[in-house]
C-alpha cells in the first residue's frame, strides 16, 4: 500500500510517518502543486492532507480523490501551521478534518484511513 502525505510542516509529516505500520510505503509531498500532480499522474492508495493557512483550492484535491476509480480514501487534518481563526474553510473540509494536537486521535484517524484503503483494495480485486 502506498499513501501520499501533503504537509508543508516537516514535523507534522514526520509525526504521521511514525504512526504508519512498517508495511505502508509513503511519499511526503511538500506542496499543493505536487499533491495535485501525484493525484493526477500516479494516484496513491490513500492520501493525508494537512490543511494550512492560505486560500488553496482544497476541494479540487478532494474531487480528484473522489473521481478516481477506485476512489482514493483521504484524511484531512489541521497541520501545525493551522488555519488562523476566521480563515474560511470549505464546509466539506472543515467537517472532515481532525487535529494533530491529539496524537491519539490522529493515530486512530490514520488507522481508519488505512482500513478504508485496504477494504477498497479488497473490493476492487474480488470478482463480481
């Protein structure tokens, strides 16, 4: 299984990598543009997206995940460079994001993402 981690904070990306099981390959993507390229050209099995300050088209990345066949499971979380109070966040993004401040919560969220990716992989491979 290969996942992509989009996070401009090396510390947060490092933390997430430490939460992954040893049999999961990963690519740390340092920019929105790189994540967009990877999702278009070489889609991973799952993607973790660290939300940061700035008005980036997060929904575009989510649409790339949803429109892929099979759909790419994703996890949104607030990066260490979290959005400042009052920064508009698309509702779909805000509803799906978790906070990395709680490592236990992030660990469970990453585990759930990997479970969804494995289930999807099994469903894709099974006949019928």
